[in-house]
C-alpha cells in the first residue's frame, strides 16, 4: 500500500517545518505549501517523499491548481493541516481595513478553500483529518489585535462548523490553539531576556498535532490548547 499523504500549508521555519519533519518521520508523503520557493526546495531535499508547491492559500484558483498537482504527484491527502497565517497588528483605528481583509482571506477563507477541496475524498474514504493551527486571538479581542483576532475567531468557528458536520462522517476536524511565543531565531532576538521555558518548541507543537490526528475516533478532541508550563493564562 502507498504511504499516506499529509498536506501542510504555511511551511515556514517554525511550526510548518517541524510538522513536515514529524509527518515525514512518521511515514507520510508530505505536500509542502508555502510562498517561499527557496525554503520549499531545501525542505524537499531534506525529507524523502516530500514535494514542495508554491501557493498563496488566499487564492482559490491557486489552491485548486496545487490540489490537482498534489493528487497527481502523491495522491489524495489523508491529513490537511492549515498552518498558514496572516497577522498584522494594530488597533481598529490604526489598521488598514485592507489588511484585515487580507488576513481573513489567508486564515479563514484559506481553511474554507482547502476543506471544500479535500473533505469529500476523506468522507468517501471514511477517514481523514483537517487541522487548523490557531492561538488565543481566536478566543479574545485585545486592542492591538484588531486586525488579526477577528479573522482567527472566524477561523475557529468555521472549523467548529466543519467538525460538527464531518465528524459523523468519519473525518476528524480539530483546532489547535498555541498560547505561547514560538521558539524561533527572531523571537529569541525580540525577547533575549526570556528563559528557555518561556518559549514553546515547534517540535512539541508538531508532536501534539501528530497525536491529535491519530486519536482513536471514540475520543476525538476539537479545541486543543498548548502552552508552556510557566505561561500565565
């Protein structure tokens, strides 16, 4: 039998790359979606069976073209992880309304396009998983997050509507909230005084998402919250 397929959007240097490595190590052929072709090429060389595809997930036509290519090259995805994120910050007075709309297109419409394109094959197979990575902006609106939080809240509610529809058809939909600063080169530079346990490790996020998509169907999670043990919440 052919190895299963996992499609991941937003394959950047942090969570996206960690997810790609975790699922490749677990025996999946991985479809890597991002806008940075150089990063995709490097990761494709590193991971056997992985294929990179340049894609702007806010563009339905690009998703359709890439979906067809993935199905041709690798097969129907068993797992789709929407990790791409649009996030520009500022108060409602400060933000450009066009930026809010752009973030909505990436975060919420991207999830919609992906689910509409791939869910039916999962339903037909009677199995599959669709995961969206989020954060606490999906649960609360703070002043400086007016250009971002509304789009993540909409993303979470869309995922919940999908979960309620697709769960009884055998497809697991989950929303993984990352309540933390991800451990990256630029975040370390921004918070140089913070101890190691302030940051969440991308590999730890990937490990938990691996766990979520492989849960027994008698005990599926929807809202999953991840945070370092020292995080105040």
